[in-house]
């Protein structure tokens, strides 16, 4: 009787949830919105209107996990590493600028809102990606971008997906950290690293061969069953080492993708993926209580505005700094304004680990839904928004922006006219500068996170008061951050030297970039101190402003003593060098005098002999 009831519960749940999702999706499809929104809305209806039993909730949970695994497996299969290597250079440039910007921006906003360290970082990870399904659905409907631009956009979103997988891999042990001791966390990190290395290195070499052998020797049905089984098996292994099942399925998808029959596999499992994916998004919608959403409507709007603003600026900078025109950069940027599937995955993980409260989770899902609904409207009017923004921009600011854009365009054009070796040198130097900036940002985030604990630890075990330890934290922060800043300044000078030496027509040589001129003319230590102090003053760290100025005076005093000592050493070294030069010149002068004396004496002897001979003849 129990088995019959279980079957009835399962069939009832599947029929009710899938039919409701289908009806909602049909309604939203009529207003040209993707079915994903219909799935989420159906989940909200189930949670807030219908009454479901605990058994039905269990069924939804199991099917949702299966949907997550299938979704991530298919996303992994859509990633072609060979295509990324050949055509993904531009996409990689955009992602390297955009993703860190989004993660850092979300983290800072979370801290400003009073969220903890881990929730703030999770918020940054949530907003880092865009929805492939929603974005492509809107673009196909509007037909606004060219095929090449759409392909580039897909590659950028793939880069975002890969980045969010990495972020989720790093966040999972952090989110579970409250349940582990130090040794447990260390063991988890080691097991995760070993799992990832084996999966990426060995899996990408062996799995395509295995899949090709199976595809050549068995029927397509068996191949499909095998690959799906591998996806669930890899998800199970990932859960054993402390990772999300989503990451294991994603990695298996990447391993299967290089196989010859990967497209056929993807086609065969598409219907199954659609069914289980619908259940996953229904389960996400079921977590939203309308009462909680209304209570957190302000936070929802904050998250929505934050996402739209940061995403537009980040993608615009990514495209523009990769030498795309400003108008086209903006048109592409607003095409990304729909939170991705990973937003729900990371948010759900954080909610399950009690990192996100119910209110935060509801606000994030509500903001994601709103971004998907608003994307067609925003994307459709991108050109109009750009033109009106230019019309209302003050002329002086507009001229400045146009001048900056012309310098950027001239820079890229003139670099293209240099030798291949020079372009590589400039590219490597600019890449190093970018990573140094990321290192500086990472150091500041770490100090913001650990400062309260370090100050509390110092007061508890050594005394001295909070003011003393706050100043000490700032000094340590300034000292550590000065190392990458110093390297960054020197690297920018290297860029200036390379461009002036190899291409006199570059803007760094003829137009004389003001920033590089300041860098070249200012003492490196002084410039490092100025930048370091500016950073720790601007970054919110909960330490009073007057304590920053105390650290500033201490740093200035140290710098004055350092420069005085350095100048003294230089003067002493120069005096020694001058003295050595003088001694060398004096020796040469004495040798020259001796040689002249000998010549004069010899000449005088010859003249006396000649006069004697003449006298004998005369007399």
C-alpha cells in the first residue's frame, strides 16, 4: 500500500507541477518572455497558493537535484575548449575585466549593506554571470546584433559560467566552514584541489577517447545512458569531496564535449534536461514567500539596481578596453542584463548553508526575476538611451570622453603598426599590470575581512587599546599593499619605455599621457605611498579617519628618513666615484708631466750638442 501511495505522490507531483509550469510558460511566451520565468512563477504559485504535502516537497527536492545535474552537464557540454582557444581571445579579455569587477562590486555593496564577509562574497558571485537562455532568447527575438557579435556574447557568457564554477568551488568549503574545524577545512581544500586537477587534466585526455570508443561500438541509446550515468557519478564524487553536485556534472560535461558524438548526445538528452530543469526552477520559485518578498521589496530593488548598474559598467569597460567602439560597447553591455542560472544555483547553496537569510535569498531571486522581465525592454531601447545620454551630457564632459576614446583608439591602432615582438611585450606588461591591480583589490578585501578579528585578538592577548591595534592594522596593510603598487608603477614605466622606444607615434610618446608623465616624473617611493594611503582611506574598513592620518604621518616620517638615508648613500657613492676619478686624473697628469720633462731634457741635450758643434766650426 505504501509503494502505491509513493507512486501516486510521484505521479501527482509530476503532473501538477509540470502542467502548471507549462501553462505559465505558455502565458509568458505570448508576451515574448523565455519559459524560465514561467517555471519560476509556477514555483511561487505552488508555494503561496497551493497546499502541498511533505512527501511532495521531497519529490520536488529530488527532481530539482536531478534537474541541476542535467542543466550543469549540458552547460559543460556546450563549452568547446578548442573554439575558446581559437576565437575566445576577445571574449577572455572582456571576461577578465568584467567578472572581477562584478565580484568586487557585489562584495563591496554587500559590506556597505552590513552583510557579513562570506555573504558579501557570495553576493558578488551571484551577480557575476548572465542567463544564456534569456539573453539568447531576447537577442533572437529582437535580431539587433550580428551573428559574430552574438557568438562573441555567447563566449563571454561561457567565460562567466566557468568563472562562477570556480567561484562556487571556492565558496562551498567557506559556506560549510562553520561546520568544520581547521583540520577538516584543510583536508577539504586538499581533496578539492586533487579532484579538480584529476578531473581537468586526466579527464579531458581520457574521457573523449572512452566516449569515442563507446560511440563506435554500441548503439546511440547506450551511449546516451552511459553519458548520463557518468554525469550523475561525477556529481556524486564531487559531493564526496565537499563540492556542489553541480560542479561535478559541469566537469563531466566538459570531458564529454570533445567527443565526436557530443552534439548527438546533447540532442538526445535535451528533452530529459528540459523536464528536470523545469523542476529545478520550480523548486527555486517555491522558496519565495510573497509576504517575505514584500517585506524585502526595498532590498530587492537595491539588488536589481546594483546588478544593472555594475553589469552595464563592467561589460562596457570590458568591450571598450578591448578596442570596441563606445556605442557598440553599450549596446552589447545592456544585452547581458539578466541574472544567470548560476545566480539561482549559488544563492540556493548559500541559503541551504544558512549563509543567506530567507529575506536575502528571496530578494536575490526577486531581483533576478525582475532583471529577466526588464531585459527585453532595456535591450530594445539601448540605442535610444545611448543617444539621449549623449544629448544630456555636458559638452565639456563629452569632449573629455571623446578625447579619451580617441586616445584609446589611437593607442590600439599604433600598436598594430609595431613589430610582433613589441606587441607581445606591451601585451604582457599590460596583463601583468591588470593582475597587479587585482592583487591589490584582493589584499584590501582580505584586510577588510580580517581586521576586526586581528584587532580583537591583539587587544585580548597583548592589550594596548583598539586605537593602537587599528593603527597597526593600517600600517601592515600599507606595507603589504605597497609591494604590488611599487611593482605596478615600475611596470607602467616599462610600458612607457617600450612604447617610446619602439613606436614614437604612440600616444605615450607624442600625446604624452598625463598619468604616465606623472608616474615617470614622481619618485617611486613617494608615488607608492600616495597611492597606498589613498586606497586605504577610500576602502571602507570600519576604522576611524583620524587613525588613517596618524598612519599617514608615520609613513611620511619613515619615507623622509628613508629618502634622507638613500640620498646620503648616493652622495657618498658619488663622492667616492668623483674622488676615484680625480685620483685617476691626477696620476695621468703626473705621468704626462714626467713624459714632458723627459722630452724637454732630451731636446735640451740635443740643442747643447748642436751649439758646441757650431761653436767649433765658427771658431
